[in-house]
C-alpha cells in the first residue's frame, strides 16, 4: 500500500519515516510498563515484600515509559498527519 502512495509523498517522505519511528517507539513504550508491573506483582504472589527501592524504581520506570509513550505517539501522529495532508 505504501508503494502505491510513495511516488506522491515527495518531500514529505522524511515526515512519514519519522512518524513510523515515533509511533513504533510509542507502542513499545506502552507495552514495557506491563513488564515492570509483572516484576512488582510476582514477589507479592510468592508472599515476599519487596523493599522500597525496588518498588520506587519500578514505579518510576512505569511513569517514564508512559511519558515516552505519550510524547512519542502523539508526535508520531502529528508527523503522519503533516505528511498525509500535504501528500493529498
């Protein structure tokens, strides 16, 4: 599908590439917090209480991933719309 539209993109091809990269980064950043959440839940299911530092690091990483997701995905969508509207 992209190959049929590619000749019309012209100078906005870089926006399409940037949009693809940023949305992919955003999607990965939206999945990674589940791994950190898993790391928080497993010790609890084994009747172990993780120390505060362990919990604080995982919670901070979850927030960082969510911030990266929000920024990367929204910027990726912005770039894809710039490319799409100018291609049309």
